[in-house]
C-alpha cells in the first residue's frame, strides 16, 4: 500500500509539472510568435513598386572635369542668389534665386491643399509609401550617398553610414511600428466616470515647416519628410543655402514615390534661400516648425514663431561629453572615439566634442588617438575610397572658427598633438575646403573650446585629475549644451551610474552616444542650449499631431445626467452633495467612503438640513 501511494503521488506530481510546462510554453509562444511574425512579415510581403530616377551627369559621375571653380567670397553679404558647388573640389554648378516670402506662402498653400486628402489616407498606404522609399534607397544607396558627398564634401563611407543607413532605419521603424504610435489609445476612466470610455486620438496637424542644415543633405530631408507624411501631414522644407544642389535628385525620389502610392506630389515642397526665406516659412501659417541649427538662430525662430503661437521643435546642437574611466579598455575605445569625432569631419549635431579622460589612462588615450590621426588621409573622396576625412561644407568661414578655438586653447595651455592649421592656398588641400583632423590635449576649462560648439574635426581632450567620477561628472556638466553623452568603464554599472548623472537628453553606456539614434524608437533631442521638444520615436510622431482627448458613453442608452442637487436654481444642498461625492470616491478610509455614500443618498432624496 505505501508503494502504491508513493507511485500515485509521483504520477500526480508529473502531471502537474507537465501541465505547468505546457502553460509556460503557451505563455512564451504568446510573446515570441507575434514578435517573430512581425519580423518575418516584411520578407514575405509583396515588394513595393520599383522606382527609376534618371541622374544628371554631376549626380552620376565620381570625377568631374572642366567645371569652373567657385569663389567663396561671393557668399559675403549675399542674400538673393543661392550658389551650388562641391566643397571638396570647388567645382561650380550654377545658382538659383533665393525664394521670396510670396513664393514660400504659395508653397505652403499648395501643401495645405494636398494635405486635405492625405490626412484621411490609411496606414496601409502610408506604410507602402515608406516601403517604396526604402526599396529605392536600398537599391540605389550609392547614388543617394554620392549626391550627398558632392553637396557636402563628406566621404562615401560617412554618407552611407550617417545618411543612408540611418534613413533606412527610420523608414523601417515607421513601416513596422509607426501605426501603433498613432492609433487610438484608450485610457483609464476617472472614478466618477465608470459608465464612460475615454481615449486619445492623434490628428495630423496640417503643414509642417522644416528648416534643416547642410551637414547631412540626404538624411536631413528624408528624416522630417518621412515622419510628416506618415503622421498624415504635408511638409515644406527650407534646405540650407550651403546644400541646395542635391534637392533636385532627392525631390525626384520623393515625387516618384508619392506617385507610386497615388499620393499628391504637392505634399512635399522645397524652398531655397537665406534667413529671409526661413523667416518667411516660420511666419507663413505652418502648423509646426522643426528647426535644426545654431542656438542664436534657433532663438530667432522661436521668437518669430511666437507671434502666431506656432509650436517649434528646436534641435540646436551640442558639445557631447565622452567620459573615459581609469578602468576602461583604452585601446578598444580609441577607434570609437575617432569615429565619433571624425565621422563627417565632426560636423554632427550629436557627436563627442569634449573627451574627459582619467589621469591614469590619459597618456595612453592621447597616444592611441594621435597614432590613428597620423595615418588618416584627407582630401576629395569621390573616386578615392581610402580617404578618411572629407571637406568642410561651409568652407573658409567655418575654418576660421576652428582656428580661433585652437589658437585660444594653445595660448591658455593646451597641447596641440595633431593638425590645427588652415592649409595654404597653394597646397593640394588648399584647393578645396579642408581642415586637417586636429587633437588638443590638456585643455583648461576656461578655454573657448570648452564652451563653444566646434562642429568640426577637432578632438578636445580634458584630463580628469584624481581619477574621480564626481570630478568627471562636474566637468562634463559644466557646459551650456546638453544634447547627448556617453561614458566608458570596465565596470558597466560604474559607466551607467556616471552616464545617469550627465545632463543630456540622450546617453549611451560603453558605446558612442550617437548609437541611440540607431534605435528610431527613441526620441531625439536635448535641453539647455541644445533646444527642446523631440523628433523620432513615438514622441516625435505624436508631436506632429493634435492630441485630442475624447469621452463618450460606454453604453449608448445609459447616459449621465446632472444630479438634482446640482440643478439650477440652487436648492441650497448642492455643496453638501458635492462633499459627499468627494468623500465617497476619494476618501482614504472605508468609514469616510460610507459616510460620503450616506451624504449622497441623503441630499439626493431630501431637502436642505434643518437649521438649529
């Protein structure tokens, strides 16, 4: 009998364990299977329509010959003519008139008319538009990158990584995850609204105005365009006067993709010009403005937009801190640091500008990055894939800014380890807009370069004395900018703790701070002089919508009505009834809840209390 009992118990335990195992597997499958389906669906979905764009000679060729050279002095005081040239070779491609306020207004009007139909488009159509753009870009990625290289001077690798790849990530995220960010979202009802249902709708704002810089001509167009279109808006983009040549090709791509899904071309408008054109866009009646640029101009944009109370997204650059602790793998960090600074020749909104290296590993870090720089090749990159560093898009004006920062730092005690000069006009680099990759070490905190945005190919290294985490955090936060940040340590918890104390809108632990942008589910933006509001992520998409709160009856034939004690004219007991409601629903003890219920019943049924 004992043996039989034990056997029955064992069988019972096995059955229980088997049941629990099945339940566990079902729960896992419920989470895993939908995720797998979501990942695999795009691979088996029908391909979007193939787009073909005819390229011009300048857009197609790697090397150009016989073109006149552009004279940058023409830019001084210019406000009426936008010039088109290659900053690497100074090849001149012509000019176009700066657009007037009336022309900007017309562009906004066309966009608004087109948006009237597009705002009602299905998410299926919007997803198809994203996929159509994605197909063209992936199949023609070198063309997209080459045009960006010719307009901005960067290397082909910098364009593929910094322009094409991140745009593909953006389009992919919108196509796979954008809808869930903008569909109706049901919320919890209040305690007194139990017979209601409440939700939030995300309604397209209308026409978005975007003023974008020159540093990433391809991505700076497709980033706001894709978000605006997916959220049901139209968009008018004012591109930089330093990168207006490429929009012929990029507009052709967008027009063809809109045609492919049956959307009106007027949804996307381009305007070119100087500050007056940008100002006209801000005050044209657009429903929101996205501005990417300097704090000084950003302040002017915000002021102009305030006249009409137009909401503004300001992304105003930064001086991102890069902290290297004394236990970090310095040799592993060196290449990350170099890519962070010299990607796109340092002309990045989010990129490390201030390196805080602990005293213990300071010399090792400086030696490592200097060794890398000494081997880097500078020059025109089209046709030469071994070029590491391309041109400075804004040319002499920007290079004078670099030189001022370098000279000031050296005078105040910094050590120049590499670069730090404007190439002579007669030299090979002097024939284009080039500034050599530069390293400054042991920079004092009172140097201009410690506070002013570099936006160029200069690595500024500060020594953290005493290998103190607290000192590193203090130095990193001693700045008016606060866009992104990162910290490196052999102890991930230590790096995370440091990163969490850095004042910035974004941060990375043991990786380059820009890696946050590779997850387009994350919002992009900073605080302090780096601006406010966000683009990218659910926050960015929803920021392009009017967020509308709605309350309605859960059951149509059961409706709320105003209780009798609250009717006009006053019966004299309404305030007693209100006190009862508050106690009944919100008091923190059951006794008070019951007392409130009693008051509600009493003053609903009886008149005012008798006077003593």
